[in-house]
């Protein structure tokens, strides 16, 4: 079966301009932030792929490229078998109907001058020719799906709670019957008790509507709960990708091991096998030949200066590391 | 263990245009010398207001209506502003949640620390500088000399937080209040900041009040835990006891509401929402979310009763209360 979404060799770099880069430009270099540096993955129908990594690793840039909110520098994105990096006009709009996104900040993602009804109806108006009665009917369907009451529909964002706002965002995302939804840190801005509710809602929606999710988060426990496959990003590349079970049972990449061993576990007797990286994430403007983690990795060896091949260490378990 | 700080029956209200917000409703909590006490609860449970009260920073429209805060036997609430300033920042220091805004953007990291020493301890400029270098080294800066000269905008979030911690430690406080010290930091950095706090508490003997909403952070950092809900303290216990035998229905709900990486669980969110503190229910403020609520919960506020070694819970379902309710 061909996957719903296939990404191959995706790159996105942002050119650096301004006074601090003049010397490099005089030397004929083109300084740039390589936010995403050759990323490939696939998402099957009805599946959730979790994308984890720390700030600045390029997770959100990947998401934006997928929806072509920003244009990828190079690479191929196939959605439902169709190459979408070259689409334009009406075709692009049709594709976007099927691909939606939920953002991290539920307040900033809503137009403060639209009430909940208008926000959720907006995609229906854009993508379908519907009578107002049909629209109202569809609206009622959607809000019962996400657990919002009809009494909230006339309210503006500032009159809604954080949890309700995020439900409006989710309602808008699923309004036009998408098949694929990018969830960019949808629970990070919410309070603990609201988080678990949004997670359960997303799980239920996926089952009922057969949605595929790309779930982006730095909250590894939540990703583990929702995603069957997980990709770990570091400095613009996917360093490890595996089934959730084998990733947590036997993480192979030192970065994954450091990341997992940093997650606080609500059990005082639980002891992590700690792997601590040196220093902090280096600048993404550098070009790398060998392993990107080399300067921080406690296990680094001479071989790590060589280009790193992507290897399959177990069925479906891919790692970008010489030593794993 | 000796008692360092005892908060008793603390009641704090805030006057707002919408009415009187009853933020703290008789909070009792003890911090022992040298321990790390976790204070947990959802947003709006009164964690940060409790911290502000301990630091003597409840200002209008806030009012302290009742209670006492005894620090080494002295009631901080009875001190004048001048007397309080001998405690705040010296004996009791604070690490803020918003490390970005808590640092002065136009003063170098080193100067922020050394200035503090000049003010609080009357150190000479040179001595303060030397001590600032030592402190930055203590909090694990890779290159303290370089960090001395850097400004907050040149630093990563983790580094800013280390500078904040160095500032808090500058006066060798007996109590350090850390309000969500790792919120907004990446997990690998957050883990190292928590390690640093544990290590510093051991080395300097300072007690730490760690305010957080993350039970994982509590489990791996604290020795004792106090759980707050809507301005009421619902349970205190040693950390192992709390996770093994959570007693209060709210504590139990919190534990099963978070996904975790060590075991598979069925997520079960805390029912309902934090009640409005403008019109909180009388009696137990958890009553409308509680699966075990009884008639008595709607009238009386439960007292704390012992249910184990150093383990107290404020719930009518326990101890002598349960007889009264029957």
C-alpha cells in the first residue's frame, strides 16, 4: 500500500542577510540556516507519526513545508500519490483542503474578530458550495465531534477558555474533511488537566474519522501515547525512526538516549540510565560532513567525522549513527 | 529534621473589578531545613501566590486576611517593610519562572550578580566580582569568565536560568523558592537544571520550595510533596508515599491524568475544571469535581488528618472525618 504522505530529501534553508554576514558574503559564501537538511519519512493512512526533538531542530519547519505555508528549498512531497511541491492555484487549494494544521498557541491561531461559528465555517465557505442550512448542519456535526456546545458558537476567542479555544482550532482543522492533520505542539500551551483531554479527543477523532496525524511535540510522553511510529529530529535531520515500542525499549542513537533519559517520570523509584550530552545545540548555520552530534556526544569516536549512512538496525528501525 | 518555615492558616484575597477573589483559603505547610518540598497543582491553585506571600510580596489589590508565616520562629507577616527586606533576597531567595524577563537586559550577567552582593552584603566591587565568578562556576557555567561579560540576549534559556540560580544563591539563602524553574526549557536542559538544584541543596544545605505542575519533576527531585487545589492544601506526604498511596481524590486524579514513558496507562483526565475563585463553593473546593463527594463536603472545610508517617490529607473520606461523615 502506498502511504498517504511521502516526503523525500526535504530541505529548507533560510538565507542569512544583514551586517553580521558581510565578510562571509565577500568570500563568496552564502551563509544560511539549514533548518531542515534532507528529511525523509512517510505517513500511512490512519496512522500517527510522532516527530520529536528540541527547540530549533526543525520540526515546525518540516510541518510548514508540508502544507507549503513556506516553500521547501528542495525535495519531494507526495500526498495521495501526487507531487505537491509543484502544484499551484486551484490544485494547491484542493490539496490544502485535505491537509490541515493545529497550532501550538490556541489564542494566536484564532482571529480575535471572528466568533467560534465564523471560524469553524470559514473552511466550509472556502472549499465547498453549501447553502447556509447545509453549513449549519455540518457545523453541528463538527462541534459535537469535538465536544463544544452550540451555546459557545457566538462567542469570540477572548470569551472562551484555553481548552475551548483549542477545541475550536481542532474543529476548524477537521471541518473540511481533511485526511491528514499536522498537530504542531497542540497540547504544550495547555494546563495539565486540559492536556489529557485534548489528547483523548485527538485519539477519538482519529479513530472515528480515519485521520492521519503528524504529531509534533517536545512532550515525549504524549507522543508515546498517541503515535505508533516516532521520528527523532536533531539539527535538521531525522536521527532515528522506529516503532514507538522498539524506540522506547531500545533507543539506539545517543541523542535519542539522552532525550529519553531526560524525561521526568512520575515514579520516585524510577532510575534512568542517564546519557548526558555536553553543552548545548550548536548553530544550524554550519555545514556538516560527519555526525552532527559529534561535538556533544560522549561516545564520539574518530569514525564520526565521516559521513553517516542511514542504517536499518532492526525491521523498521532506522538510525543515523556510526556506532549504533 | 528541624522546621525552617511554617505557614499556618494563610488566607489571601484579591480585590478585583469583578469582586473578591478568594485565592488562598487557609493554607498550612511546613518546610524543613535542607529539604526539597514540591508544591503541585493546576494553574490557579494558588502555588505562586503562596510563594509571593512567603516573600512578603502580596501587594494591593491583594490582602492577607489571616495566618502566620514563621521563618525560624519569626512571623514574617508582622515585620515592617524594612525588616522584611533583611529576609527577602538574603535568607529567602527566588528563582522566577520567566527567566528571560527576570534578568535585566542592559546589565551583563556578572554585574547582575556582583551588584546584588554589593547591596546585600556590602562587598567591595572587586570582592563581589570574584564571588560572582565563583557562583557562575558553582552553577555549572562552562566558561564563567566569558559569561560574566555576556548580556541576557546572548544567552540560551538554560544559561539564563543558571544565571538566575547563581543570583539566588549569591547571599547563601536558607530557603530557595523555585517557581516552575524548568517550564519552557527543553527536556535535556531541564533535566540538568533539576540535577543542579538537587546538587546545590545538598552542598549548600538550602531548603528548596519547588513549585511545579509536573508530577514527573516532583518524583525525581523532591523529598516531600504538598498538593494544592483551588487555594486549599489537600495533601502532604513524603514523595514515595505520595506516589505509592495517593490519598486525596484530587491527587489520585492528577497521577492518572498524565501520559508517561515508563508504563502503559489509560489516560483519565481530572474531572471538571478548577472552580472560580470569585465564588468558590463553601466547604471543600474539590466537591464539584470529586467522585466521592458527600453532604458534609458542601458545608465544612476538611481539616488535615494523618493517614500515614508524615502523610496528611484534607478529605472527609479519611480518618476521624470518615466517622463524622458516616
